[in-house]
């Protein structure tokens, strides 16, 4: 049977600041992020399976991405660990997520790919992760580029 790709899109609101950056993005600012996750596999063949003909149920893919990424980052402020005032900001404003890298679109996209590769069922392969920071700007991770 042939392999096929499926894609599910998500959106979330988030803010970040780029420590040491030499432009406006060094200040805390927000984005309406859009995330597209593409996976590939063979459609399920088992006659008695309720998922027959599917690579992965879109509902299952949504659950994985929502639990591992969206629920953690929606309406969060994303900062690199060790950024000044992180504890104070978290204490006063709540939802702050710290990461071990500069939270650029590029690095967030790589981070999401790592998370999803571990969380997806073995029957599907992560093909790409695309993260729009704005309507016209996105970063894309592709499995074929990282083998």
C-alpha cells in the first residue's frame, strides 16, 4: 500500500523576548502562532479496525499536539532560562515557560519536532513542523533535512 501524508493545523497565543537580540524582539512581545504538523504512514488495513483507512486519526494527532505543546504554551510568556526577572514575572503574571534555548521561531520549531517525534505512535513518521510567527513569516523543520 502507498504511504500518505496528513497535516493538522493548530493555533495559540504566546509571547516571548529574545535575550541579547539587537532589535525590537529583545522586548517582550506577542504572536498569534500557527502550527502545522505533517505526518506520514500507511493507512491502517485491518478490516475490523475502526481506524481502517487512516494513517492516524486526526483526533489522536490533535490530542498529542495539544497535550505536548499547545496546552503548555497557549497564553504563555516563553523565556530562555536565566533571563532576568523570570521569577518575578512568573510570580506576578503566572504562565511563564522557560526553555534551554533562545525562543526564536526556528528554535521553537526544532523543539516541537523533538517532542513530537517521541510522542507519536511508531506507525507514523513526523515529516514536517511549520510554525508561523506572523501571517507572512514561518520556520519549518523537515525530517528529510535532518537525517
